[in-house]
C-alpha cells in the first residue's frame, strides 16, 4: 500500500494555484522546488578571487572541493551553512525564506567532507581536520 504524499503546491487547482498561493513550497526540502542556480552552474571557492584570497593556505585542489552558493540560491530550511564572508559568525541554520544575497558566500555543510568542514570552521585539531601525520 502506498501513501499519498501531500505537497503544498497541489493545494489548489492548477489554474488558480499561482494566484492563491504563489510560494506554496517555498523553503521545503524536496526535489528542486524554487530556484537552484547552484545545481545548474556550480561554483567553488576556487572560482571566487576574494574567497580564494581569504582561504590562504588551502591548495587549489581543496578550494575546488568547497561549493559556494551563487546569489539568488535558496538556502534549504534547517540545513547548515558557513558564510565565508563572515567566518566568525559560525554555523548558520537556515530558514526556508533565506536566499544567498550579494556579498555572502554560503557553503552547504551537506556538500563538504567533514574534515574540510571542521577546517573551514576554524577547528585546529589535526585529527579532526584530516591533517594528522
């Protein structure tokens, strides 16, 4: 027996959905609801000169492993991010209405190796950053 999945964008008939509830699934984490430019044109810390400069000491290969959301990307609700423009802020737990705004370089935790994530967070313990001998 299969269970029917309720989706907010199916609440109203298709011909009036946009008018009655244009942002029905805004911020929900299923499928590719809303704009996801990071999926169409992924970029990394290596591609952004300012980020490249801020992450001095990271090799090019490592910088290429750090995805950065482009402007306009919707942050997923309850997902965790770091803003490389403000690393002192720490981890950001996103709300469904948050988008990557100009001047921010959000890195999604779910797309980064945990040792690299720890290093980005400022953890210095070599065992936790994968730099132990």
